[in-house]
């Protein structure tokens, strides 16, 4: 069962979560350092690539300022591997009954992915109150999230999917949004070319633009 205060602790660290895809293991640590230097400490490392889990483990070992979570958790086995390396939280783009069951007793905050009312209800029946809303823009954007707030006033969301510097503030201003995630902070070409200062600068800009003016949801 997830305690909502654990999520509050995480989003107090950052309300912007980079969704990180690690193609080459050696990029993991310098990338994490670049993000942390820009003020972005809450990191979602996805299991989309083979290097993902090992990259997350390296970040945990070598970048203590980073608070590392694992994304693209599709199965109970993925979740067990994530918990095994000591991640602080985990997310999924969706959910299956088996994953929800495993996540409810995994011991770390877990955000199941939802895009519809029925998916939300299935996840709520396992005790979850905070969800990844994915694919946020394609699934109806802010109007969809606003509509879900009617029947589900206690549900809170971390939307991801086509969120970037251009619209993150709008999402973060919604009372049922605790944080936003996305790949805009870690463009693949910059990671490939090791353009760490550019990544740090973009993070600092996003933190400057998005923090302060946006109150945390009550
Ligand atoms: C995710 O896995 O959370 C999303 O694919 C991120 O979406 P984006 O690449 O559009 O930011």
C-alpha cells in the first residue's frame, strides 16, 4: 500500500521529473550529474533500454544527490529488479492486475499508469491514490484530467507524454497534479554528444521558470 505522504516527500524534492532513456551505460552518471547540477534531483530512469537498470544502479552508487526511480515498469519482475537495486520510487505507463498486486506490497512509492476512469478505478481498488497519467496529451490533456477530478476528487497525478517547457506550468497549476514528467530535459542528441552543460542549463531554466510561481497542491 502506498502512503500518500511518501509521494509528498518526493515531490517536495522536485515537481519536474526527467524521463531518462540510457542508451550507453557510460552516459548514466554524467547525465545524472548534469541534471542534479541544474537543480533537478528526482530522476525517472526507464527500463526501455538494456542499460536502464544498470545505469540507475550506477547513479544510485555515484550520485548521492539524485533521488532515483525506475520507469517503464511493466511486470512484477521489473518491479522486483528495481526494488533490488534500491530505487526510491517506481512508475509504469499502465498497470495489470499482477503488477498492481505486486506494487501494493513492494515497499516503495509506485505510480501506476492510467488514461481512463476504469483504469483509475482498478488501480484505486489496490489502494493507490497517485497515478501517472499517460499518454497525457494524447489521452485528452488537461481537459481530461479536469474531468477525472469530478468523480475522483482524491486522485492525484503525474502526467507525462508531450509535456515540455512550453506547457509544464499549465499542467503544474492544476490542483490534482503533483508533478510532471517528460523527456524534454534530456534530448537524445545532447546525451549522445555529451552536451552536459546544455542539459544543466535547460534544467536550471525549467526550475527557475516553474518553481516558486506554482504552489504545491494541498
Ligand atoms: C514517458 O514514458 O513517461 C513518456 O514517454 C514521456 O513522454 P515524452 O517523451 O513525450 O516526454
